[in-house]
């Protein structure tokens, strides 16, 4: 509904932008998630943690990223259509 409200006022340009964004959504999600993961490693620069804390912090963030990045990236709605076995 909100998307239709935006396109009603601005026409085909917004629809074209939304279509391009939808095609690149997985790449954008992966890039943003990778950037956020990199930001989470910035505390390693400081002196506030010992070696064990740094390792456990890194392992936790990598484990969460390993689950969230591919899991929330998803697939395109048409990807793999017709390949289901049944």
C-alpha cells in the first residue's frame, strides 16, 4: 500500500527504481550485512579486551552472520520455479 502511495504521486520513475531495487535486493542485503559485520569488529582495535574475549566475540559475530546473511537474503520469488520434485 505504501509503495502504491509513493508511485501515485511520482509516476513511472519510482516504479522503475523499485523494480531495479527488487532485482538487486539480495546483493544490497549482502553488502549492508557485510558492512555491519565489519563495524562489529571495530572494538578489536581498542585495548579493552583480552585475547579470549576477542576470540569469543569474533566467533559469536561470525556465527550470527553465517546464519543471518544467507538466511535473510532469501531467494527471488521466481528462482527455481519448475524444478521442484513431487
